[in-house]
């Protein structure tokens, strides 16, 4: 069984990779390469889905009565996933603006 720390690191890693790819997509769109930007956004979505699945596993476990102790590491993981989830629609909007300006 995966420990709470392992799940937290899984969330941090996947959410961090997702955000990094979104920011990279933004750079490509700024330079007019919207095809590469879209490819990176799709890859970012895959990583964000991985992070969300790990988060959902924890929620399901807790709903079944399998509570875990408070973990600063898990709070950090939640910060990462929420930042990536918030950045996604904002970055998509900026990419759309670059398209209109191009």
C-alpha cells in the first residue's frame, strides 16, 4: 500500500510537471507556435489528471473512514494541484489572446 508521503509526492510531481508544461506552452504561443502550445497543453492535462486521480484516491479513502494524520507535505501537495488547476484556464485564455493578436 502506498504511504501518504508517496501519494503526496505523486501529486506534487504530476501537478508540478503539468504547470511546467502549461508555462512552456505559453512561451510557444507567445512565439506563434500554437501547434506546439496545444501539444504541451494536452500533455499538461495528462499530468494534471494523474495528480487529480491521486488526490481522489485520498478523498475516497478518507470517506471510507481511513483517516490519515495531518501532513504538511500533503498540504504542500494540495497547493501544487490547486495552483495547476487555477493556472490552466488562465493560460488557455492567454494563449487564445495570442492567437487573436497573431
